[in-house]
C-alpha cells in the first residue's frame, strides 16, 4: 500500500480541490419567442438563434382520420 512521504498542508490540499467546483448552467432567451433554454441548445418550440430549425408537429383530429 502506498504511503505518502510527508503530510500535505491545508494549502496544498485546497489548491488541489480548487478545480472541483461546479458552475451553474447558463440560460439564454430566444429572440423571437422569449423562451429560456440552455446555451447552444435548441428551444422546445424548435427555434434556435431566432430561426425555426424544426417545424412544429401537426396533430391529426380523430374525426378527420375516421372520415377518410
């Protein structure tokens, strides 16, 4: 089993731990709709950077499906 040569000081320990912190995710708001979303991600309505990337899905009515 490995044994350290000498005790590490509180300063050395804390310097090592300085990179372990977590940052909060950053949010952006869409230019056209104002919906908040994560940076570099598409919004739920299909818009990214003011442009519609994915068209919205059209739901079919039950009556129109039965009539045809």
